[in-house]
C-alpha cells in the first residue's frame, strides 16, 4: 500500500509540472508490477488519477498566481512582460499543443481554456504513464530509463522545433504585413 501512496504523491507533483521523481516512480512501479509485486491495473489507475490531480492543481496555481508573479514590478520586469506577451500570442493559436507539451502551470498562466487543457493533460498523462510504466513492466527498469531519457530528449526536441517554426511563421507574417503596409502607403502602381 505504501508503494501506491508514494507513487501517487510523486506523480501528482509531476503532473503539476514540478521537476521531481515522478518519472522514476513510474519506472519503479512498472518494474515492480512486472515482477508481480504490484498490481499493474492499480499502478495505472493510481498514476492516471495522480497525474490528473496534479495537472489540475498546477493549472489552478498558474491561473491564480502565475501571471501575478510574472507581472509584478521588480527585477527583470521588462523581460517577464515581453515573455508574457509572446506566450499570450503563442498560446492563443496553439492551446492544445501547449497543454500537451508544457507543464500544467504554464497552461494556467496563459489561460488555456479549461476543457482544452484537461484534454491535453489526459493525452500527455496517458503518453507518459504508458511509456514509463509499460516499458518498465515489459522490459525492465534499465531499458525503460534509457528509452525514457531518449523520449524526454525527443519531447524537448519537438518543443524546440515547434518554437522555431512558430518564430519563423511570426517573422514571415510580420514581413508580409510590413510589405502590404508599404504597398498601401505608396499607392497604386502607375499604369
């Protein structure tokens, strides 16, 4: 019973977006279930309930206090406000992708619609839990850890690629807008 409680607590913090031992607890629980020491169904249900509870808590913290922390006057205020403006623009167009790929509190800060956020949290939770618990259940802890490390790098790579793509898209849109504005100021071409 203690193993399930520890799993729950660590996965709640992971779901909220805090960098703790949530992934390690999923690997350990999957390995123990693979060895027959834990019930795999209870592990999966506990992990998913914990993930959703943590995601909800992270979202609420971000929604209630996250923006305030970033908007308050003080050190690095201009940088924080610029980051908020960019985030507002990015999240306005990519709610679901952000809800799946970003920590829960970030979705709260940028006011992702709650339904969209919860759907993204379910998708992310199923993905992470299935990867860590499933791999360690079937293949053992060492293989799951190695694949999990590669998976984390892949997710970070995708986030970087998406950020670069969004930046390019924003740059091209701005270039087109400036070009159209210049054309409008110059008037129609003589004919």
